[in-house]
C-alpha cells in the first residue's frame, strides 16, 4: 500500500489513467471489429468506409500512448490488405 503522499497521488493517477486507457483501447477494438465484420459480409464499400474511420482512431491511440506505433501500422496494413481482397475473392 502507498505510504507517502506522493505515492498515494501516483496511485490515484494510475487508477484514473487505467480507466481512460481502457476506454480508448475498447474504442479502437470496436472500430477494428466493424472493419472485420464488413469484410466478413463481403461488402467492399462498407469495408473501405469502416477502414477509413478506423485509421484515425488507431493513430489517435498511438498519440495517446495506448498502443505502439508499429502495432497500429501493422493492424492498418493487414486490414487494408484484407479489404483490398474482398472484391477479388468472388
């Protein structure tokens, strides 16, 4: 347990950041899930639209320090590749 006033404050701040970061991470996952659902339905337009809305959300996660830059880039690249293949599969 925190003993000094500074360590008590840091514990409070950590708890507050945890809730904020958890919400941000959840929001990012939701946007990614929307892209994946659009890919699963085979609707290329919907998938491209979902991808365009997911990209700024992923990059916002990077600037806020929730996810690493390379992780966001990797996810965007893989999603974009899957979206590009949606029309070609049929």
